[in-house]
C-alpha cells in the first residue's frame, strides 16, 4: 500500500486486513458471501497514545508494520486511497503475531 494519508487519534490504530482465502483446502471456490471476515491484519498507522489523567500519553503496544489479530466485528471499516482499512482502538487488538 502506498503511504497512507491518515493519522489516528489517541489510542486508535489503522490496520489493513489480510484477505481471506478464496478456496477451501479441498479446492472449492468460495463466493464473497461465504468468506469469513478477516481477523488478522498489518498495522499501517498508530495514534500518539491514550491521554492519561496526569496529562501524559500512554505508550501503545503495537507499532507500524506489526501483524495483529483483532475481534471479528471490532473497529470501523473505511476506504483510504482506494484501499479498505479498519480503524481500531488498541483495546480491540487481541494479540500481536510473532513469527
């Protein structure tokens, strides 16, 4: 994806979902209506962190380029530069993928 022109606020994270498979293990082609919603993606941008009561910013646990797993119905889907992305709160991210 080309450089993204969006800057999330507070503890929000912009994620590009990884597309689900078009075929099953047996080779059956799946229509769009039968595909699972993606739950994994790549972090494209992160906000500055949640504003704490003492006036400082909390540090985020994810950074640009991380592979993450998030809740199936979490976040907000939007289109940026012709690509579908998802904006999530850091708390909607369930795990970082370590390879």
